[in-house]
C-alpha cells in the first residue's frame, strides 16, 4: 500500500525548464496514466519518480516519506522500460533474479520469487534462454517479470507497448490490466502516448502539456468534460472540432452565433451580460449529425470521405490555413463526397471555451 | 636526379600502373575475351562476371602469395636444411630444432615471451578499460583520451629511445637525466620507501594472485557441477588452466616474500635495464604504454555501445557503480575485450623492435623474434633462425585464428 504525493515538483536542465508546478496526489492502488504529446515531459516525470532524474524543485513523497534524495533501489519502485532493457548477457532467470541477488536474498527466496513470476507470465519454458532467443512479446513479459519479482510498492511503466506490433499490443495491454486486477493494492504509473491505452487502462489520466498538468481525471471525465481546449483536442480521435463564435443568448443554455453562418446551442450555462463574448464552440466529430433543418451548426462541402465500415469520416472543405471540420457518422456514407451537408449537435455535447478554458469549470 | 622527384615519379608510375591494370584488364575481358555481343552475348556477360572478381583480386593475391605464402614454405624448408661451407646446403631433418632446443638462450627467450604474453595484454587491456570508463565521465575526457592515444603514433623504436632516456643512469655525484633514477634517489629507506617499494608492490602482486585465482575458479568450477555435458578436451584444458594458475599464484606469493626480504640499494643510481628478470618488465612498460591507447579507443567505443537503459535498469535494481561496471557493462563488451586482448597478444608474440633497440636481448631479456633475428642475420645460421621463425608462427596461428573468429562474430 503506497500512495504518492507530488508537491510543486519541477525539473530544469540548467536554464531550461522542462516541468514545473506538478501537484499530484496518487492514492494507493491506483493506475495512473501520464499522456501528452511528445516532448511534454511525461517520461521525464516518470524517471524523476523512479529516481533516474534528479528532482530540481518541490518534493516527492512515497508512502508519506520524502524520497527526493533516496536512491532508486530504496524507493520501493520497479520500472519497465520502453526498450525492455533486459541484460543481454543474462538468461531470463538471471535477469529476473538480479535485483534480489544484489539485495542479498537467499537462493531459496530468489528461486521461489522467480518461479512464481514465471508462472504468472507463462515464462516457465524460457527461464534458461538468453533474451535474444525470445520474441518481442516474451521480452516484454520478462521485463514485467523482473519488476514483479521485486514486489515493489509502485510499478512504473515507460511506454511499455510501443515496440510491439498492433496485435500483440492489444494482447499485452489486456495482460497488464489483468496484472493490475491481481494486485489491487499496488500502485502503477504508466506513461504512453497512445490514447487507447490511456482510456482502457487508467483509473485516472494525467494529461501533461507545456511543462505542466493540463487536467487530471477519470478517462470519461476527460472525454466528456475537458477543462481546456488542449485536453479536448488531445483526447478523442479524430480531434474535437472548434468553431469560432459569439454568444447571443445566455442562461441555463447558451446560444452562439458562429462565424460560418450557423448557430449552436450548448447546455453550458452562462451569465447575464456575457452576450457578445467571443468563444470557441467545441463539438466532437462523432457528436455531429446531418440535418435538413433550417437551423444548422455547420454547413460545408464534403471534400473527402473515409469509409471504415462501422463509421464514415467526412472531411469538409477548408480554406488554406484553416483546419478542416471533421464529422464521424455511423454506417457507410461514401456517397456524400462532393455534396453539401448541414450538421447539428445535441446541446449537451457542445462545449464552450473562452481563452482556451472551458466555461463549464469557471468559478 | 633529385630523390624527391624520383619518389614522385615512382608514386605516379605505381598508382598509374594500378589504375591502368584495372582499366585495361577490364576492357580486355569485356571487349575481347567475352564481348557482350553476337549470339552468345548473355553467356559471355555471365562468364565475364565470374572472372572479374579474380581479375581484380589477382594483384593482391599475387603479392600476398609472393611475400607471405611463399616465404612461409621457404622458411619451413630452410629450417630443415643447413648451409655448407663454401656454398650450397644439405638436408638435415629436425637437427636445427634439436640444436635450438639445446640452447639455453632459446629457453630464456621462450620464458620471456610467455611473461610478455601474460603481462602486456592483461595490463594494456585493464588500463585501456579503466581509461575508457573514466574518460567518459569527465569534461576533459577527450583531451585525456588524445593524450593516452598519442603513443600509438610513435614507432616502437622511437618509444624505446624515449624509455631508454627514462631509464638512463649517471654516476651518483652527477645530476641524473633519467626520470626513474631521479625518482629512485628520493627514496632513502624511510616510511614512504616502505609504502611505495614494499607495500604497494606487494598489494599489486596480491591483487594479481587473487585475479588469477578467480579466473581459474571460473574455469574449474563447472567440473564440480554434475550432469552437465562435457567435451573430450574440456577436462584436460581446465586442469591445464588450473595448473598454470597455481604456478602463477605461487610465483606472485614467492615474489611478495622476496620483496620484503630484499635489501634495496638506496641512494645508488641503478642501471635498470641490466637487473635480470625485472628488466623484462621495464621493457614491457614500453609496449603497455603504446597499446593502452589502442585498447582504450576500441573499448571506449564498445562501452558507448552498451545500451544506456540496461544501466538504468541496473540502477533501479539496486546495483552500485562497481556492480554496474563489472556485472552489466563488462559482460556486454566481453567479445570486444577478447578481440582487443588477442590482438595485443599477437603484437606481443611478434615483439622485436623494443628489445632490439633497448637491450638487444642482453641481460636475460631475449625474446623469440630477436632470437630469430640474432641467429638469422648476425650468426648467419639460417637453419636455426628459420626454426625459431616457425616456432613463432606456431604460437601466433591459434591466437590469430581465434581472434579472426571472434572479430567476425562481433561483426555479425
């Protein structure tokens, strides 16, 4: 049972600030996923928790103990690396028992721990092989096994699936989910840039961007109630559409006149006197539906369609420099290409952003 | 004619001749012998392509054959013959080898060669590895690396001259120009003399004995494990290694006793190169000084090739810097260490220039290559000289084969 507490954690390389003001409270037993675009510092943050990078500001507590200056091995953590980082000159058994051997455990203890982990990960037949004689998926399991034998309080995963092929990635993702279920009191922190992994595995997701935390929440919170435009566009694929507009009606529901000529109604409440406020209206592609009504949210010519079978993705015509509006309709609609289509959306699924922040969350 | 002009003409003619050979022989093959026209054009192209590699390899093969393969067989023949007074030669069978084995100087050379063989590759590789690891950690590491690598650019003879000056001796009342004697005269039998001249060498010898014991134990240990398949040769080989190790440990322990028993001539300048047995080590220093740079460069590249994340994984697993170095990094670059070690071993087996330039084999510093030179060109005894050359080749060949095999495996 171990929680983590990050207070004002910061990382700077000389003058260059990579991360700052990271505040995060992780309860024991959670599976936290760090996501963010490349270069956002998510791996750096994980490596700071592991102790591989020095923390240049703030405090990191594991289990209520400040561990800023505690060496990695004594933090009660184990890490699974993106490239597996298996010791190439050691057999699977030696790879898995290395940490225990360094810790001076007895041979019987080591054997028991290795056997147990090998059984759980179906590595039994491969214990005396060298890593080079294993497939990618097996190597990944050895790397996980190496973490398991140490029985750490906190597991750290650094993009563990990114070197696997698509099919294996799904299978290993499910294995990790099952592993977590088998150890409900162990905390896991998982770094990925893959939203599907984040959405399926996480108990809570931490979205990192621009050297700080953008939003922390359960996967569905992030999807349904993004705090800002960045999270709104980062979570969900294709990304959320943003339309420029101006508030025309306030109250429990808000009416917006859009730059493209349409109108939008959002369930997000606004106050009196906010008429005329310039906002961005956000609608996810899957929330846009075709309409023949006179009141439409957007209309445009379909430039291109991608029929995936279960859904069809429509790309609307955009002037150079603008982002194309995208709609995702259930079923096959390849015939819409070149046609003029009007779209509307359920007010409960229309998001409003002002200066990049969601109006839903303001005080 | 001006010699510089002569040299220039030689270069032009040589390079031009090579270019002309490749160009015209290729033209001959394509245009005259197997022209790519007529009814058999396709077959001719195939034939020309089969012959072309041999055509282009011919100069190299010819030169290697003339200057390498032929001399080997001629040396073998010469080692079995004897020069007759007044010209001509006669077949004497293995008599030359018998004579050679009867000479104490040959056994001295063989013993010294074995000493060189143990000390120089081990010391060069160890120092090279140490330098490679340490210079990677510091800011001025690249400067240090260049300095350590620089002796590689000095010829063996040049290095020998430098070290002859270091070992030089002047009478006690004159200023010493040799660094070693200048240092030696600082010792007067006090506390620091005890530390530097007795305790430190004893500790080094003790460490050497411990390393030998450890390596031997690694070799011998599998014999006690039951149930493992063993080849026919493994048991004798392991026993041989164990025997050699015991001998080396005995030697080093005896040396420790000798060190503490010895009365050191403080205050008297020493002629270092005439102190029997130890003068071998003064010669070895020259080669170690040169080869450390080579080992460092190769091992430094290998160390950089060790994946950083395996080191980080070891840190998370709780390894300290020594464990990371010896249990993660060194095992991963072991193939490179073996290649470096064997490459230096071959250089050592052929060592000639250093001994020739510094002592010429006097005062019990003879080595095989210089012994061969002595017999062949000074005593004019081509029979024994060739026999000595064959012995050197016999010693080098297995190591060379192993080296090439390792290097090729490394490349794969």
